[in-house]
């Protein structure tokens, strides 16, 4: 569901930040599954204070991406090996499949995902 706001005479989408974890909660190279408004989101610790967030379900057959291996800039679905670029959401195995990616920021000890 998209939230919209009118600013002056402009109609713009309003994003929101959602706290999904604390720094140190997700080990480097691992993922965590969170559910926001009924949607699964996979959050990965890429190391060096960098985190990535993407849709939590593989579009191939619904595998839990947060349980997959983070290999460089790709997460590999644990069910059938489909891999997704955590920066773009593109699938290397099946180019017609992709997942949504979400900006992540760290504020203090909070890991925040920006959702539309």
C-alpha cells in the first residue's frame, strides 16, 4: 500500500523508515527475516557496517531468502539456488525473475529499512 501526501500542489509518495534490527544482531554474511505489514523482508549484514534489504520470498517457489547464503553481492535461495543481486534485485539464473530491494540506513544502533 502506497502512502501519498500533498505538499503544496504536488502529490508525492511518502516513504517510511522501519526499524528491523540492532547493529550486532545479524552476523556478517547472514540474513534475518522480518515481516512488515504482512510482507517478508530479508535483511543481510554485508560487513563493514553495510546492510542490504530485499523481498524475503524467492519468486521462483517462495523460498525464504533470509536463510540463503550471501555471496558477495548476491543472495542464493536455499531451496533451488536461484541467486539475486542484493543491490538491484535481478536474478542471474532466470532474468525474468527479480525481487524488490529497499534502501537501508544505520542510525545509532538501529538498522532501518526504507519502505514506500
